[in-house]
């Protein structure tokens, strides 16, 4: 009898082990067959909710209590097979895992037990345990970037499960003594401290969930650079002339500038500026503080409360005068003659400020009131003495000083308009030729004129005027050229120096080619 009882106990124990083993190999979602307890004794998983991720290992499984149950048994499995099925027992409708499981995903079911009788299993539920968080990834500003005047918000990647982030920023690469060390509930942060021009700042961020913290992100850095672009002068520039001492300076707008600083000087080094003032606008008005007939330089600088720009490149202008006098003396027929007057400043500067061209005929201004007036005055002077007017006017032009463009303007070639030759008191061959042709072709004289351009390989060119040769002309000199288009003949007129007669050509021009330019 004793052996039979022992055998029966072993068989019952074996059956129980097989039953447990059979339950432990069920797949998630499957339910084992009903036990001795009634169908209504099936527990329902309450928490954690199916599929939840739990941060930290202090997780408690909870389910509905079953009436009459004296304990509950749980089955926990890992779907990746990383852990053998775990059977646990609890006397109440909960079980505190308390660090029992490592990080991973798990399935669990629970059954009520009454006096050794097992009820049906609950539906399978899942949860995931994580004891750490991923480190955020710093996104912007890009590592090593330089930012002028402002820095965009710091941004980093979102971390799954993170409830917040900790950000720290420092002027040292090891982030010791951080300038800011703050908690952030978003994935971006706008810096609040005042940055120093030219300084480099280092930052990193970590994520957290409850008491769980991720590792710090890699350290990123950026450099802050205060910068204002230099303004660009608008007007006046390029040596243009400003009339009447009323100067209005204008320049480009500079982003982030609060005001501008303006300097005006007679020197392009601005060692002793005559104006040194600020302006809240992109212009500056100056009334009557500058001298007439003087060249000035000006420059402007942008400023704000943090920094200032470089000075702009110097710009140049001339303060003109309303009236410019002229006076000439010359010799003709053994006597000294004189002519004087004045030119409206606006007329002179209007021509003086024009760009130069090598279309010499375009400098003819026989309709200019100044040219007409001077031609009329010279004609009257000649007629009063019984002189030939074209010859007398030629002597006036020959008596004007011959000047070299390189010396007077710094340019190899600088053609002048007649009003410029009068005001400047001199000119070279093309300047004096254009003046003579304009005087003769003006309404005071009404003589048809051309320009004669002389060229020869390897030789300096020359220009003279050509005056229409009257029918039956019988002058002492009779050098003339024919306009191939009109067929008209034009007498040579040398303008560079005194005593050359109409029709008399210098022998130095022998062998030169001649181009006739109608004007």
C-alpha cells in the first residue's frame, strides 16, 4: 500500500508539471483550456495597457480579482526567445516585477487558482521595459558654423519616450561652468544670454523620462560674430559736381543698423573731417558748410548698440559755384586783345560730369549760348577793326593755352566740350579744334566746319579744323581736304599755337592719313 501511494503521488506531480510546461509554450493570444474553475473566473489584464513601454524596472502587473481564488499564477514570455518562460505566483491581483526583467518586450497572461484548481487564462497582453533612453542628436546650428548678429534656435532630434530634455551650453569645450543649464520640454531652444562677439560656444543635450536619463549628445559648437555690412555710397559719387553748397548724401540701407556715422573731408584720408556727424536715416543733408570750387570726400559707417561696420569706400564730389569767370588775352596784328566774361556753373558742370567718348564730333556745341555769345563778341571786335572774322577768331583760339591731358586730368586722353576749354583756360589739339569749329559753325558765324583727324603708324595723332572753302578762294595758303560724302572742300585750320593762317598746314603732317569728320 505504501508503494502504491508513493507511485500515485509521483504520477500526479508529473501531470502537474506537464500541465505547467504545456501552458508555458503557448503562443501570445492563445488561451489554455478551461480548468476546474468556472468560465467567469477568467482574470482580465488591467495594467500596464497592452503594448505600453515602461521606463524603469519598477513595473507592477495588475488584473481583475477572481472570486474564490486563493492565488494567481502568471506566465511571462519573451517573443525573441531571449528568456525561458517565467512562471510567477501571487496571492493578490497584482505582481511587482521590481527589477526582475531586463530591457525588452514581453507577453504575459494570468490564471486564477482555487485549492489547486486552475481557471482559464486571461487574454495575452504585452509590455516593453526600458531602463535607459537614447541620446538626442544635435541638429542645428551645424557643428562649427559661424553666425552673424544672431543665432538660430538650438535644435535636436526627438527621443522616443522622452518626457523632457536637459540642455547645457558653455564657453569651454568641456562644458564646465555652463552659461545655461536648463530643462526643456521641446526639441528646440532659443538662447537667452548675451553672446560676445567672436566667441565660440559649446552645447549638448540629454533626454529623460522620470528618473531615467540618456547619455549626453555629442558636443556641438558654433561661433557668434557681430557684423554689419559697410554702407554703399549712393550720391554724390564719382567726382560729380554739387551746386550751391547744398549737399544731400545718400547711401544703402544696412540690415540691423540703428544709425549711421558720416564724415566729409577735403582729404581722402579723413585726417581732419569738416563734418563728423550721425544720422538715423540713410541720408544726410548739409547746407552751406562747404567751400565753392573745392573737392570733397565722404564716407559712411553703420552702427548698432553691439558693433559698427567698416567705413564705406570714400566717395568724391565737387562743390560748384553759380558763376565761373573766364579771361583771355592774345596777340593779333601786333596788338594785344582781351576777352572776359562768366559761365553759369550749372552749364559747365553739366558737361564736365559727362562720361568721355572718342566720338569727337559729339563734343561740338555750336548751339551753346556761351559759344554763340563769344563768337558774336569776337566777330564784332574783328569787324570794328576791319579784320577777317574767321582769321581773328582763329587767333583767339590759338592764343588759348595748350595743355596736356595727362597733366591737367591725369588721363591719357580727355576730350573737352567748348565750355570746358573756356572755363579750364586751355586744352590740347582736339579741344581747341572743337572750340574753333563750334564758334565758326554757331549762328553768329554760320560757317560750315569739319574736323580733320590725322594718323600715321608709330606717330602721335593730330586734329585740326576744316573750314568750308569759298568758291573763288584766293588766300595765301590753300591746303584743303574734300569730304568724300558731300564733295565739299575744307581749308586746313591749325588751332594749337599762334600765327598759323587759314589754309596753312604744318609740314610735320606730310605723309599722315586724313579723315574728314562732318560736324
